[in-house]
C-alpha cells in the first residue's frame, strides 16, 4: 500500500498514510530518515495509488474520502509538484534542518546529508507554524512545488530565489521518441516535457540529465549548463528547458561470427565437426522453466548456425527440428496442458510462461531476459524455415509487446515494461521488491533481448520492431558503459573495489548476484551469453583489456580452477574480443572442464578461432545495414554482413567499402567465389580397402584442392575433376575434408566420415538369449572408439573405471558386474544378441537411482522398432543402492543388434537377465477405464514410486464388508517421499468432454480428512500433467471419492497417478495402507443415498450460524469433524440452526445422520 524505495535522482521518497517523506540519501535504502513530511491537515490515507504517469514521471495520489493529495515526481527532476483539493490545508512537518520563511517560500537548510530544500507556495501565500509543523492555505490555490537545491549551494536564500522561475511550471506529460537513420547508423531519441504554467511568465522546467545522456547529446540539442547534483548514477547535470535530443551510433550485430576459421592457426575443421556431433542429438528437458529452456535452446541455436556454415546439414536440421518442436509447444495450448505454455494475466497486463522460474510469474521478473531467448529462437526458425512467421509470428509479437511494447495505447501491455527510457536501461524486478529500489543484474541478457528484436524485426521485415531493438540496444549500451562498467571512471564511488558491478539498484550497486557472492560470477553474469550481439563488449579495447587483467587477478581463470561460478567458456569468448590467440591457448589447456549450463563447446571453439581470424571490432566503421560489422587485424579489415531477405543487397560501410551480400546468406569481404562438396565412393569400408575421394567444385580461379584426413594432409589435385585415392585405408573413423585454394586463400569443404571396421560383440560372440547381459558389455568398434557406432554418450569424458578409452561412463562393481552410470537423455548402447527362441521374454534388470523422482524411461529397439515398453524406474535412495525390476521384451530368433535407448536418464544400469516366458507378450496399452481389478490391471501393470508399493490381491475381511468383488488394489506407503504412490498407464488419452469425473472406492484406516491426490500425466511427457486433491470423509469403511476434471475436455493424459495421504510420509502401518476398487470415469456423480436428496447446509462458508434445510428428512444428530478426524461438535437438538461462533476458522466435515444412514458435507468456517 505504501513504498519506501522511491529514488528519483536526486531525492529519496517514501509514502505514508499522512503523505510523502522527502529526504536525500546518497547511498542505499531510506532507513528511518524522515527530515521532511509533506501532507494535508487531517490526511490519513491507507494507501498511495498512481493517478497518472508518463515516460519518466509518476503522479502519486493520497485520498481518504475527505482529503486528496497528488504529487508528481520525475527521474532527474530536482522538483516535486503538488496539488490538493480546494479546501485542504497544506501541512509540512520539518523534523531536521533550519527553517526560514521568506514570503511564499519555506526554506529548509541542511535538512539531511547537507541537502537543502525549498517549498514554493503560490504568490501571495503565507506559512503558519506550530512548533516544527508549517501550514498554508496557499492563498486559495491548490498547487505548490518543492525543490532540492544543488549540493554546491552556499547561499540558500539566493539559490531559492534563482530556482523560483521553475517552481510554477508543472509537467503534464513526458515522452520519448526515437528514430533510426539507416544510412548514417545513427539512433536519435528526443525527450520532451509538456507543461502547464501555473503562474508567471517562465515556461521551462529544470531537467536533470544523467551521465549517459549528457555525454551523448546530438549536435543540435540544447545542453545542460545549469547546476549539477551528486547522484548515485554520477553527475546529474541540469538544463533550463523542456526538450533535448540524444544521438547514439549503432555499430551493428551479427547472428553468429562468419566462417573464416580456416585462417586461424591451429583450427581443426574435423574437431569442430566432432563437437557439433556431440550435441546434435540433444533433446530438451521434459520439465524446466522458461529461463533455463531459453538458455538450452540458445545453445542449440548457436551450434546449428555453425553447422550450417560448415555444411553439416544433417546436424543443423536435427537441431532445427528440436527447437521447432519445443518452441511451437510453448506457442500453443492443448486442453489440460500445464507445461510449456503462455498465459495472459489481465490483472497484471502480462504474458506469463509456465513453468516460470525466477519470479517470472509471481513477481513479473525478468521478462526481457526470458523472452529474449524465445524471440531469438523465433528469428532462427524464420531464417531456416521461411514462412514460419505466418503461423507463429503473432504469438512472438505478443512476447515482444509484453516486454517492450512501443505503443502507449496498447490495450494489453504497458509501454516498454522493462526498459526505462530516461534511466537508459532495463529493470528486471517486476515489483521493485527490495529497499534499495529496483534492480537489474545481467545486462548481457538485456542486450541479448535487444539483439533478438533486431534479428526478429529484420528477418520478418518489421522495421518498427527492428528499430525498437536498435533503440534499446544503443541506449542500454551507453548506460552499461556508465553504470555497470564505469568505462570513463566518473561514476563509481572511491571505495568500489572492481571495474564493474553486477547489480545496479535504484540507489546503490554491488558485485553480488542473486545466486552467489563469488566475484567470478559477478564478472560472468555481465558477459553471458556471448553471441553475435555481444560485440559491444569489445568496443572499448582499453577497458576490455584492463578488465581481463583484473579478472585474471581475482579469479582462477588462468589456473583452470574448478569452480561452478567461473564460466571458463564465457571468459574466453570475452577475451577473444581483445586477444583471441590467448583465449585459444587457455581453451586448449582445459579440455576437460565442466561446461556451464547453456554453453556449447562447438560455439566456443568456433568463436575463438573466428575472432582470431577477424581481429577486433572496428568501431570507427559503421554501415547502412543493421546486421553488419567491420573487424580489423593489423592492416586487414574484414567486412561482414548478413542478409535475411530473399533479395541480394549491397551493404555500404562508412569508409566507402561496398559489400554484396546474396539473399539469405552471410558474406564477408574475404569470401572466395568458389565452393565445393567432398564425397567418397564408400562410407563404410574394410581394413586396407581403397577409398576414392572427389571434390565437386564451382567457381573460377581454383589453383588446387588439398585432401585431409583429420589434420593429416593426404595429397592434392591441381586439375578438375579434383580426386584423390586413399589406398589401404586403416581401421577407424576417418573424418575427411578438402581445402579449395585460390592462390594462397582457401575455403574448407564439408566433412565426411568413413567408417573402417565392424561393430562386433564385446565377448567372443553374441550374448545368448535366454541369458545374462551386463550393461557395460556393449559392443566394440574394431576401429577404436565406438562413439556413434556401438553407443552414443553425451559427454566425451569417461567418469567410470571400465573401458576407459570409451566415452560410456561404465564402472566395475564387485556385486553388480560391469554397470553403466551417469546416464542422460539421448544416450544409447548396442548389444549383439543371439535369440534362441521367438517369443516373449521377462527382462529382469538391476538398477540404482539416487534421484528422488526416480529415472528413465528407457526402452529397447531392434532395427529401429521398439520391442519393449518404455520402462521407468523408481528411486532407490542412493546411486549405490541397487534394486531389481522386471519388464517384458518381444524377440525373434536369430542374431540381432539390440539397442537400449534412453529417453530420460537419472539411473544406473546393471545386469539384465532375459528369461523366456511364452510365445506372446501381453499387448501393450490394454489398461483402460473402467477397471475393477478382477482380470486387469494386475500387480505388474502398476509402477510404484518413492516409497509406495502397489499390489492387486483378493478381497478379505474387513474390506469385504461393503465390497462384493473378488479383487482390489492396495497401496502401502512406507518411507520415501510425501508424494509416494503408484501409477497405471492407460491405452489412450482421457476425454472429459462428457464424462467429467474420475471416481474410485476407497477403504483405509487413515483418519478422516486424509488427502488423496489424483494426478493425470502424459506418458511421453510426464511433466505435462494435471492434478486434483480430495479428502476422505470416512475411516474404516468404504467410501466413494471423486475428482472433477471437467475443465480439461479432451486431453493427451494417458496415465493415472494415485497418491494417498499426500503430503505425509508413510510408515507401513494400517493408517498408511489404502485399498481401492472400481476406478471409473462417469458423467455425473450419483447421490450417495436417495434418502438425503434435497438436504442442504448454508451459508457455506459460514461465519457464525449454520442452517440446515432438511425438508422431510428427520435428522437425529449432527457431528462436525476436523480434517484430521477429530470430532469437535456433537449436536442432538435444534438441528435446523447450529451456532458455530466458538468454532475456529478452517475446513470441517459435517456428518448429518438419521435412522437409516448419514451423509457428509464439507464446510468452511470463516
């Protein structure tokens, strides 16, 4: 209702019931400082609201029904402007300082921190005093103003008179406009104040310009030549005027660095190709928040762009498909879906993403950070799938508008939600929840957001979005350089220890982060992620070099320190903007580092070598195209431009160079007018076979073609057709490419891989089935490392001790044999098996999972066809605790290569025992509603998890009272987690369009009020789920529970998850045992007993008296229970009106009884 963290530069403000506290706090929160309190006699408003606002002003309003006060404050404005109702009396309470009344002026000298203030009442007004309280009727007027005088003031009375000319000029609106001049690459922004002159002839306000403004004024702009203030942001220079103009130069961005890595010493094309292959099959998490999702999408996007450059179209298209599927999932909604979706919240005029994370939903935090990744992904999709925008563009434009709508009349979103036009940078905290004011941590992610707008606007030919991105990018860059980097050394206080800060607050700054106080993270968070829009980090070479030196002194970057807060790749890529060779040397010295989440090793390698070939950004050269940058290396300038359009363009650089860029491509001034594709007459060969290579070329001026096997030179051909014969090829994987020369310049072709040697069983022959297979005994590639042939592992380091030359993380365990651990999604292993008999096999396997949610699923394939169901595993409590589980697999007789495919990891795998069970496996997916456990489901159909154990067994006493069926299901909860339970997979998705309810019958000795959660999941994506809770109303007898899923309609949910006594840990006793039966989907809920039809209790919720309408039903008594089953009331008379005054607030169960039975209803007591 009130705020105490308002900093307008230079003043600090705090709202209270009685009005506004004004003070000057040089640093940090306001604390208990209250030198001046401004209000109205009798004012007591419970809250302060906003009655008006503009681009950099806000009008605060206090209204209690009898009094009304308004105060307008603006960023950089040394004046506050007040208005009241005609009959209100102004009341100023001065708690510190020396007061002087001079006519209509109330002057307060040295109120706090040597700051002086002046109140300006209308001409002819007078001030009355009563102790330290001063009042005025304002001579019958309703306006007055207040100024903070410059800290350099020596004569307060003289300065008060000098400032009087601004006192009666009130701002009515402030507005920022911007325009981008393509031909000059200049971004112009105009700041204008509209005014109302209350009295007198003066018409200008006093504007304070922040350092990023005063140092970037347009040549034609008025200049600030009045007094200055010391503010937390630096020197606030004031100007007598209502408008000024800034002019900033946009120096260009790129989608990625160009393909000139061949000119970098030590670059290996085959190494880069291998690094791309390492992640090309990576999937995206089945459950993650919008921020982490964006980081991982960006990892794939940056890598896919590089794959495209080097001609690895297969890898590129795999990553495009992964991005496309997930991005489009976020942009659509299916009934019942709860993950990977956007939701518009009209209360906050905000688009929210779920899953959210980092306060993106409940505090409206970081929308520009999160959406920047998504918008960049959209630009990527439109680049590689032209026309994608036609279906998905409107949703992406909603993300743009949510974080940075450029329309002040937008009915859905605020104008520039995250970006402050006057502060010159974005704020990240949606509600400014900290006492130091609002905050922003990662300016690099804010700049990525601006970059994403430039790319999205360019690729969709939407100049308004493109220019909005350029406006934010250029403006925020000036603010970063002033307030986060202090490049010009004029804003940080003398006690600031480092050359940058990682958090800027409204009235302070520091080197902390929201996840650690480690200085290594403070540096990294201002650099990550490095991408084609990060060139601004190298615009000031002297600062960047100095900062790097400081980083080496304060972190372990040079010693390859293992530290999760030290993001080596990010540091190296920053270093490459000033000294790429040094960055390459550091990269080469630490190949086994742990990669930061969201980082691509392929992109790091490419970035370092590309910068080594390019030199540094040449900021003296601009262009007439936003997706273009010039680099310089000694005397060599490289001009780079990217053309998203379908028509060739010419990019004109400011030094006169003209670069022709074909449609839909990136071009450089060092490109050769040649191209080529390498092919072979075979891609699988035997040892000592000959292999013939051919490079098919186009273009002119080719002088020779060289052929390479990895980094080994094979030979050359100087005449077309360009061919080479490799005789007696050796065992192994041969990664081959060629270099096409024009004189001494050259380009690389694509890389081809030739497999020489076979995949063979680990042992002397195939594993006999029936029999035992050890997980670590996957097949061998006789040519060496089997990555991509007999297995695929997502990491190239072997964390185990078994078969150390392979990438699979295998461990020899004395009890369990050769096990495989550190299993992650997307990995696979192959085993050559010899099946003796066609039929169904029981597959009992050993596993361990220290993940509290268990692991998997995984499945088996032969020749690309699934031969087993998806198999999840439950937690075993520790990675060294081994359990057994049995599933089925259908195999045909003969020798096969059996592939184990991991959908999701988080488990270790040991021995697998195959036992013949019969000719036919039960058909998958036969479980469907309704079911009564008479014939199905059976115990094997349940998957128990986290401390729950499900079985199907015969009905015996006492459960046979009230249940005439032969079988029921039982879940016993013993230890584990509070969500322990079991689930059943169904044969298809549930449809609640007509059958709205799921019901089951339950018997338990758990107390009345026990929570039973019914959760619906999608088998293929368990993170996509919906759940509802009910509580039990009986104990020790059967009752029917129901869950209303009518809101879902038709769904993809094909799994029922049963969680009894949710929220508590089971102990294996009778109160942790739950018997259930007759699980079905119904259209309506039947009345428990016709005898009670028409019986009603009201009101509900109830405050004091509960009424019971029983019609012709004769009640004998009413019992009221807590949800834990404790009886709190037993009423046997006056049953039509029951006094509940003494009942504590909460939820209760009301049991209404007559001679034939009873009915239970829920009741909420307020």
